[in-house]
């Protein structure tokens, strides 16, 4: 009996142990991905003692986070990951004090996206699903949060453990920057301007702010310092927001202290990849300027990001914001790993002092649509780079000889499709503005390529730069794909769905010349012939719609540019081209730098000539090739269709009777 009782007691004790919730330390030991943080924790005697006796919160970076970390790994680092309160996901405040004495707090960001809500501590994302809480042996609540980055404190320069300045704010950091470990960067030039202009209060103020401080390297040439005034210093501060780079959405705009009646400056982040390296830029956009502060974007690398201070966060940047003192070509060559360094390499491959380089260097009023580094990686683009005969014309397609800031393009595009002449003779850029909610995206087409403006309005002393995501003039779509994606050609594309007409336009064995009526042309046709236009989309008369479209397509061993057609078919001698439908008899003329084709005795404007595709050329025209007989036929197609249907029913009835007999 006694033996059985002992056995029951042992089993009961085992169940209790099995049912007991793991402590936070035991949970850490169980998680192999957190072994490096655990080792750091166990190495610190003070931390090990306090773990047993008080409540606390631990922010544990993963092993992968430690592998990416390039800061110091002394015993104090773990203290910056521990707080003396049990902070769960639901009771996180905007700032959390740490056990690392004399260091700024941890700043919490709640980022609300459309799909989910994220929590960041400084620049580290919290893995919300892995957060854990438990009671320790002394009945103290402890919380574990797993994060994807090591939390980097503001470390002193040198072996000293204690900070040379106790819990510094942004001004203390700026004033004593030589005492902190910020690498090779020095901040003397900007510090001198802040003190000289008596703007220390901007950095000394309490609260939650984001500060951008340019390093000394950014004050070359030395004349740049003369352009920094009180308003420019204000443009380096975002009030009431603590913005860490990963916790802040790309492109989200924030007002700076320089946002008043006359000058209005906003700031946003932009992240790009250079190979496997992530580069984060900050851009100031002076949306309203004056005589001393030019409108437009100034782009700067963040060379040392996410330095926590008592009143927010500091980012060290490669050059001052708001200051426009470089030409377009200076911006292209300013940094070896800058956002447009591949474009600059392509230009220079044509040789020093080539024509395109000289124009960029000497022109006073230009706008450059500059392909990003990623845009040059495409295989078809690589072939063109090696073709030094064709490359100059491709480059010229990206240059407009006037200043075109984004708002001017949008304004010019309000009532009609805006077209701007390029440095390439008879070549134009065409613009389209896509509006989604309050956001506007600008696309630009040149030489058959539609590109998106990813970073507009970079300001230069002699114009503007708009960064685009593709190289213009090097086609990458078939005629079919161009129709499918071009916002100006939707109606023709949808008409081509009748009788599978569009599918042939993907054929790479043939070369097509397609006169495509733009949407505006079809809408004019609809006003004049509403019933005929409506009938074109009816499935039962798709054959007639297909016949009309066939009249617009030349399928041959080559494609014809408008210049080719002008040589073959001038105003006095028409030229006959074979189409699937019937011979296309055309004459071509040029007037006021515009092309016109004559069809059926009527001159039609070629709105966009020579839209190149991988298997042909599209000419966008302002009227469809439609005859009066087509309209009558289309309008009466319903009656024809009904008669045909009744006739087929009658035939079926006859066949049934014959079979019965």
C-alpha cells in the first residue's frame, strides 16, 4: 500500500512539472535561434542575478541578427536589450527605459499597414507571434520579445563603459560627437553652422523628433556651407515623429520645421538595392521655395542611420538637404554607388567629352529622365550599350531641353496627352498620370517603352532629374503586349479580343506595322456614330469588327517607320501596302513637325509615330480607318444576324424531316 502511494505521489509530481509553464530563461534555452543572445545574457553576472529577483522585459535578437551586426559586443550590450518593467505587446509605450544607464530610451513605433499591424523597437521589428510571458520562481512577471535586429546603443568612442555624456539629446550628441563611436564621420562643419546661426534650440528641444545631420564630407565644395541658413537647418528636423528607417514606409512624407508660409519642405525615405546591399536615401522636397531656396528634391545617402538620442533619433547623411548647388552631370557622377552611377558609366563609355556629356554639362535648362541602376540590367539593354552607333540616339531620347518639374507635367497633361520634344530629332515623350486615392504616379513613354517615374524632381542648378525604371527607346514588348498595357490604346485592344484577332500580334516570326486608333479617336467616333460604335463590341458581329481592324495592320517581312512610309508614299504618289483585309493605299506628309497619313481621301494625324515593339511598330492615329459601308453594315448587323439565325433554324428543321423520311 505504501509503495503504491509513493508511486502516485511521483506521478502527480511529474504531471505538475510537465504542466508548469517555462520561465523566460527556460524558453530562451529552448529556442536554438536565440543562443547568441542567451550566451550574452549568461555572461553578465548582474543580469543573471536580477533575472531571478525582479520583473523585466527582454528584447532578444535572433542569431541571424547578430551575424549582421557590426557594432561592439561588450557586456553592456545586453543591458540595452533589457527593461525593468514587464512590457507586453498591449502595454508598450512610445518610449521604454533600458538597464543601460545613461543611454537614451528604446523608441517604439506602431506601424499600421493595410494587411497587418507591425511593432518596431528602434529599428528592429518585433516578431509578434513569438512574444512570450511567464512568472519566474519569485512570482515576478517577465516578458520575452524576439526581434530581427540587434538594438544598437549610443556607444562611447574608446574602451570606456560609461557614456561620456549622460543620456544625450540631439544637441549634446552634435556638440560632443567626437566622443561617440560613429566611425570615421565628423560633424564639425554642421555644428559650426548651428552655433553660428544660434539654432541650438532646434536640436535641444524636448519631445520626439527626427534629426538629419550632414557629415563633414558633404561640405565639399567649401562654398556649400555659405548656402546653409536658418531655414535650411530647420529643414533637417522632422518634429513630433521618431522615424527609424525600417519602421518608416518608403515614400511617406513628413513636414519639417521649414514648413511655413513661404518655404515648405517635406522629407521622406527611399530604399534601393545595390547588388546585395541595401542603400537608404533621405530626400528633402522643397515644394514651395523662394529666391534663396530652390524648389525640388535633394537626395542624400544615410551614411549612419538610427542613432537613438533622448529626444528622438539622429541620422548622419552624406550631404546637406535643401541645398541645390550641383549641375545635372555633377549629380550623376557624385557617388560611385549613387542611384544613377550606371547611367553615368554608359554615358562615359562613349568617350570623354562626347556630345551627350557636353550637352548635359553645358546646358542651362534641361530635364533628364534618368534610368535607375536596375533598369540597365535587362539583357536587351546590354546589347544596345555595346552598339555605339545607336546608343547616342537612345540617350538623347531621355533629354528634354526645358525645365519640367513634376507639377508642370501634370498640369500640361490635364486636358490632353502632353508630349515633350526630346533632344533626338522628331522624337517625343508622352506622359500619363495615374491617380490612386491621393497618390499620383507619372508614366513616360519614349520610343515604345513605357516607364514609371520612381523619384521625381531631383533639383540641379541647370534643371531637373526624374529617375525612371526603364531605359527608353529599347522595346521589350511585342505589339500584342504593348496594346495590352498601354493606357492610351485600351479600346483598340478590347476590340481586338473579337475573333481572337490580337493573338497573331505576339508572333515573333513576322513584322507588323499597326495603325492603332487611340482611345480619344474611338470616343470621337462614338459621338458621331453611337449605335455603330456599340455594335462593334457585340460578340455576334465580331467578324465585322475583325475585318475593320485587319485594315489597320500590315504584316510583312519588315516594319515601316513613318519616315520609311514618307519616302515610299509622299503627297503626290500614294503607296499601296498589303493588309489582311484589303490593300491599304496611303499618302504621308509632314506639317508643323507632325506627321499625317491620307486614307480614303482624308488626312489623319499620327499622334504618336514609331512606337517600337520587339516584332513591329505601332503608329498611334487620331481616327480609325472606317468606311461608310462599314458603319451601315455594322448598324444593320443585328438584322443580318437574326435572319441568319432563322435561316439556320429552318435548315435544321429540313434536315430533321429528311432524316425522318
